[in-house]
């Protein structure tokens, strides 16, 4: 397959794009105190000197702050997008203007161009991969196995990517170590819950210009992302219905006060549907057939397979763009079903989307940065498998954040530590 040229070779008004992208990046970085602290350390220590890092992420301003932090630590970085609709061309161009960074990300890339950009990143022969969804890791294993021996390791940012990598690991097919950034507390408790919850609802509201109060919102999946969406929707006076396939999560949602039922039943009553499962065909033909007129469907999972758009298109007698980012499907009986952002990740792919809040991504990207540093410093300690983020690194990021916020917290005395770690103390 041919590889894609850098973004700078594909934009007409390159100078304006770079200026606009730089403005966005600078604003984001101003509100990212953890990355600011890490960048100062990296500039002094140069932990990535001589290392090539390949990245496939959502290329927007907050991501750019991470990329430049790694570059300032000595890395040569090649990056492309992990979702064609989440790339901001101006940010991509601003990154590409950095001598240490080559960006291939282009908004709206078709499948062929998308994978050509992945190939272009791989052509740099990265020693470390940084992924959001796993496409870079899988492409290397499937098409470029000869590179694997030179790769120290990788990191994976999102739930869907970690699921895919764990399946790969269980099959014995993963041939270099990958740190599951998604699974660490500093990612799940904040990025997945608050980031996905706030950004998804904000994107849906801005795309549709509809209120949450009084709506019945169906949240498919009650993992960390689903918890966040449900919590934020309830906080804006919506009635929340949760659907789940895991009995314990369903019970948890019930005990949190949400209505819990099957998607077959929820489909008849929902005004807005938000999928957060990481699985396919969560909303399909049998659900479309009973939905109310005007139902709004959005996906907050990584890939565009949660809503079966092929089956919806088969049912529809007409389609149109009802407004920017909203595709309306009219069924034979006149009911209309509205799909946002082509069923892609709504908090990044909708036209008005800005992704997760800056402060939240500061935490997640800081975990990415220290995980990359960990692989380069201690890569020999990691075998070819999916690994957790070392707890001391996760706590390091939390402590930097608390210090930046001026928040004090207690520490254990020696006596308290001894008590907790000993079995010899009685009651």
C-alpha cells in the first residue's frame, strides 16, 4: 500500500492553518499543569533522545500537547489520526511545523487514505507505539512483523483498544509489551467517567440544540464511560435508562437509582440513545422498528459499529442531512431516526465537538507520557503481553495534579504504615 504525505503537503492555506492550530495548542497547554511539569523534566533529562515514537491518536489540541511534550524530551514523533472525523487539520499542520514531528493526520480521510497514513507512521520504524484503538499495533503485527524485534513497547489509551489487545494477548498473538493506560485509576476514574460523560452530552446538545431536561436517555453499557454519561445526564434532569449484558453492572446501575432494562424494551421509550459498550450491533433493526419518531442516536464508543447503520439504511425510505452532523433516516411509516456524527465517536467526530475537557486529558496524557518513559527506562522488565500502569507512576500523576490545584492530602505515619502492612497486630 502507498503511504500518505504529511499534512503540510495537502493544505492550501498552510500558514493560516498552522497559526490557528498553534493558538489551540497553546490554549490547551496553558490549562495542563501536569504536562507542563513533565515537559520541564523531559527538557532537562531528555529521556527520549534518539527514540522514534509512532502515534495513532485523536489529533486535536490536547493530544498535540502530549506530542510536543514527548518531542521536547528528545523524541522524533510520527503521528496520524485514529478516527478520520476527529482530526483537526489546523492542529495537525501546527504539529507538522515542528522539526521533530511529522503529522499525517487529515480530517475526513477515506479508508484507503486512513490506512495509508498508518503505513506512513510505520515507515518511520518507531521504537515505541502510542495507540488509541489499537490500529497501529495491529497493522504492525499483520503487515510488518519484521519491525517487532526493534519495538520496545507500546501504550494503549482507550477501552476498546485494550479489549482488542487482551484478546490478542490471550491468543498468543501479541509480540511486544503494551501498557494499558485505559485501565489505570487516573484514566478510568476521570477520563472515562467525567471526560466521556461531559463531552458526549455537550456534543449531542450542541449538535442538536435540544435540551436534556425531561428527556428519556438510554445509555447502553454501564462501564466507566456509561456511568459517566448516565451520571451527567441525570444531573441535567433527564430520566436515565441503562441497558447492560453484565449482571453485576446491571445491578450496580439499579442500585444507583437508574431504570435498568433490555434494549428491546428501552428502544420503545427513549428520546436519546448513547452507546458506550465497545461492541457491535448494540442498536439494530429490531430496535429501529419500535423507536419513537425523532429519536436521536449517538455513539460514545471508539468504533462506528455500535449502531448498525446498514440495517437502518435498509429500513429507511429516505435520508437527508437534517442539520450539520445529523443524518435523518425516514422509515416507511413516516417515523424519523436521527444519527449523529455518522455513528462515530460523538464527542470527537461531531462537527462542533472539542473532545474531553482539557483538565481531564491532562491527566490521561500525563499517564501516557510517564508510561512511554517507563518502557524506555525499564523495557527489559516487560514481556510481550498487556501490562498495567505501575501504581507508583499513576500516583505520581495524581500528586502533580493535586499540587497544581493547591490541594493538600494526608500521608501515613510510620506507625500507620506498619499497622497496615503487618498481620501481627491484634484488634
